[in-house]
C-alpha cells in the first residue's frame, strides 16, 4: 500500500496491475482530475484495473467540506464527481469498464476503468 499525494509522481513504486482509490478523488476539484489520472497511469500496466469510489454529483459539497473538530473549523475541500467527468478527465489513459453495485441505492458510486 502507498499513501501520498496523488498529484505528485510516484513512479518509484514501479508498475502495478491495479489501483484501488476509495474516496481519494473527493478531495480534488475537477480541474485536478486529469493530473491524478496521469499519475495513476504512469505506474499501471496496460490492461490494468482502476477501481474508484466517488461521491456522485458535481462540484464542491459544502456540508461535507466544512467541518468542526474540537471547536476548530476546517475546510477539507470535498468534491462530488460524475462518471462523465471521470471519463473526460481520463480520456486517452483509461477506458470506463463498468459500475459495481446499484448507483441508485447510494450517493457513492464504485466504478472500474481499464488502463489503455
């Protein structure tokens, strides 16, 4: 497992067959998604699988962004994304494969992309 800033290069890990990104994209605005997909593609073998769990919707979610912990206010910059945004931002690097589960039952959507 690797934990880090997904917008920075992490090619030092070598190539992997799959990446699981559970709610990792919720802290990135849509304009940062192409960089995130590029970084993931740099370490993934062709044909590899990318599992993403996203908050379905579009844009900043204020009620999830602004939180108070021990009396301190924090902005954790929480963003919802659509499948269309993901497809557009990953174009040329990944192809949408399928949705897992029933997206009508939850605000969270799990989807699989394949590395081109």
